[in-house]
C-alpha cells in the first residue's frame, strides 16, 4: 500500500490539519475542494476519504480542548443526538441522487453551495463576535478568541438538537460543516460562550458526527484507503501543532485567508471561468476591507455608536474637539479598539 501514498496529498493534509487545529474550521471545506480541484479526485471519493480521515483528525484537536476545560459536554450530547443519525441519513440521500457522472455533478454542486454557506457563516461569526464584544465596551486583541464570557450557560435542547440535525445532514452529503457551519449556529444560540469553548465543543461533537458520516461512506460511498492514509500522514501532526499554537497565533488572519480560499473553491466548483473568477475575487478584496472597517467603526452596525463604555473600570468619554494649539489627548474609543479584534 505504501507505494500508492501521495506526498503532495500528505502536504495538503498537513496545511489543512494545521488550519483546523488553529481555528476549528476548514477541514472538509478546504480538504475536499483541494482533492477535487488540484488532485482531480472524484467528488464522491474525496468526500468519503476526507470524512474517514476526519475521524482520526478531530479527536486530536478536541483532546487539547478537553485538557484545557473548554468543552461544554451537555451541548455535545444534544448536538450528537441530532447529528449522528442525520449524518448517516445524508449519505443515504446522496446515494439516491444517482450514479456515475450524475451523482458526481450533484456532489460538486452541493459542495459549492456548502462552501459559500460556510463563508457566509464565518463572516456572520466575526460580525456577531464584534457586536458581542463591542457592547461590553472593549475589543481587546484576541487572536485566539478567548474573550470574556458569562459563566452560566442555559442549554436550549430543541434548537440545539435541530442544529445537530441540519449540520449532520450537510456533513453527510458534502463533508463540509462540522466546524464552519455548526460553530456559527452555536454562536447564535449561545452568545455567552467564549470562542475557545465554541471551538472545543464543536471539535468534540464532530467526532461522533464524522464517524457516523464516515461509516455511511465506507458502506455506500467510494472510500479510498491509500488516499485516506496520505491525508492522515499530514493532517494528524498538522492538527496537533495547530491546536497547540492556537492560543498565540493570529487566528483572524487565518480566517480571512480561509474565507478567500473557500470562496475561490466554491466558484470553481460552479465552473466559473478564470477571468470571471479573478474579477469577482478582486472586487471582494477591494471592497471587503472598506466594508469591514465601517462595521468596526460602528461597533457592529450599532445605531448611535460609540457610547460611553467601561474599560478596566474607567469610562471612555465621548470625543470632544481639542483646544486650539493643544494636542489631542482623548482616550481611544471602542471603535478604534475594534480594529485590534477580529
């Protein structure tokens, strides 16, 4: 079997594993398009092999968070109750779409849609984090996502169960969503959780989720042992290293690059030409920073921002015009501090 291993696939697995360990996102959303677009792997085989590799990769990153105590086990239970059966059902639904070229085209389309949804949810996560931290009156530099949070978390069983069902269905069909989609839906439901708890909880709940989906693909899909082994050679050390450095690495930079790559991958899966792709991505790169600067300056599009806020027990005054000939000594505003956040 060793002579069938692909060193380039292992290298791609290393990079993707590192990203997953660092941000909790990007496993299927990055690896599956890389296999399809760069290595010309059939979409069904790419989804199957990526999910089986994730069964080994996810627990490694999750174990780091378990040791740090950043896992809400009750949330994991409710999410898993919905995601485990729905992930297996997603595989069965996928098989009903057709065989041969038909099912491969269906997977490419579904994968492209899932990638765009993943990008949208990543932006939504950053926006919601910005608003949550802005309303507290401060936005300190927080590359690891360890912002302040309320200690008590009230579990909402039914909405959490529905999140698990929806996330599991998407993961079973495309291998995308165990991190990028579910983690954002959790952020909407439980804004009091800090980001590291969201990542840790999501990584642990993703273990039975991807195991269920992987089992379905082993039975009904197009699992390739040599391809999966190549992925694991790179992704296992990558996710461990990424999880270890997640507390100090500039995660916001990784997430922006990840959003760019996911968008490009999704558009290519829709068979968009290179010229059109360059125009779309160029426009996004030009307009995106300007739009985000405005969002930060308004504290997450809050009307009447900035208000007086408490920073380290001191109130930040509203800006006033300095006296003629005197230097401005006004304390930095929350809108300015937002630039140091995500």
